């Protein structure tokens, strides 16, 4: 986590964290928002750096497990945070994979419902598991995605700058996905 939380980072939106207790991994000065009451709820989390105040955080069910199993229910980790420039609503989301493509529209609807409650301040960090431009359109009018077309993305109505993919985690054998970096609203 040191690498993800380094540099100018102040928020990190994490997916596929069910086997990790994020609070045990964040560097000094950082806080982890993660519900570890079940593997499915622990799957998505938000890491918050210094200079950010957490006003509230909660989970929203993205979708149930498919009939017959094969995937845990998916939960969105959401927060209201305040930083120097004002309020932001980060949402960490991990959509069902392509083999459960029939569940993806309902999952997108759950994310879109949260975005609709915070249309100007929502920023989604996701493994969308599909084309990110199409997924951004499903989340609401004016939503724009940056990242990797296979699904790893940041999505918001606010503009992103300094966007980059970071393959450090893949190179270390810690993940099978790159991280997406970006500055929002600048």
C-alpha cells in the first residue's frame, strides 16, 4: 500500500480486497474505509490520506451472487469526504466479470443510483470488467472514464488531469491489474 499511497495521492479506491485487511496495510497518516464483516463486503474499500476529512461512509449492494455461486455478492464502498477544494464522493466498485455479463447492467444501475445522488461530486474508481466508455455512459449523462479499456478506470463528471496507468502491482505479483492514477478537478 505504500506505493499506492505515495506521492501526491490523497484517495485510493481499492477493489478485490476481500483477502486483505486494509487498515493493517496503510501507511501512517492514512485511514482505511472497509467493512470486514464478510468477504463480499470487504471486497471494495477506500484509503484516505491526510488533508481529507471523512464526513460519512457506507456500503451499497451492487448485486447478489449469481445463482449457483461462482462469485460473491458485490458491494460498493462509498464516502463523503471534504478536502481543500470542497466535498467529493468517492465510490469504489467492482463489476461482475464478463462470464456474468447479464448481471452487469443491474450493477451499473446500483452505481448510477449513488452517482445520481451526488451528480457533481461523485468519482468512481472501478474494475468495470467491460468497455469503460460504455460503462461511463451507463452511470449517467456527462460521466467520463479514464483508464484501461478492459475495465480499470476512474469515472466522473469532473475533469481528470495527469492520468497514468501504473503497473507496479502487476510487476510485484500483487495484482493482475494496473492502477489508474489521476488528478480530479484540476
